[in-house]
């Protein structure tokens, strides 16, 4: 698979509050590994992921956004041009 010539490109955002596991979801999908000790994302982290879909090379430009409130003004600028988003939430039983 030639990773330098994708036929289809999608921009996907991972959104959610701080400490819900956004970076862990990205790491699991991109690298097929899991670590429960991932450092907090500062601003935005970007990972290109290449997959073959329906016999065509597809590039997913995955943007892992910081969940801390102080980064909200920075991360909102990355929403422009996105094709989709994954919202990660942490359900807590009270």
C-alpha cells in the first residue's frame, strides 16, 4: 500500500472533556496498542492513519483535541473543514 498517494482523504476530530480517553482511543486505533498512562494533550495532536477501504487507499487525518477549558479557543479553529467527529464521554454512575 503506497502511503504517499491516498485516493480519499478525511479530516476527523476527536472531541471530549479532559481525561475521558481521547488520546487512548486514537492510540488504539492508529497503533493497535493501549496504554493507560498517556500524557495530557497540549492544544491539538495530529496523526495520519492510512487504511484501505473498498480497494482504495484512504487517509484519515485524525485530530486529537485537548479537553482542558484553557485550550477551547485553540481547538475550535481546527473544526473547519472536518468531515466527521468522534465524541468521547465518560459515563459515571452516581
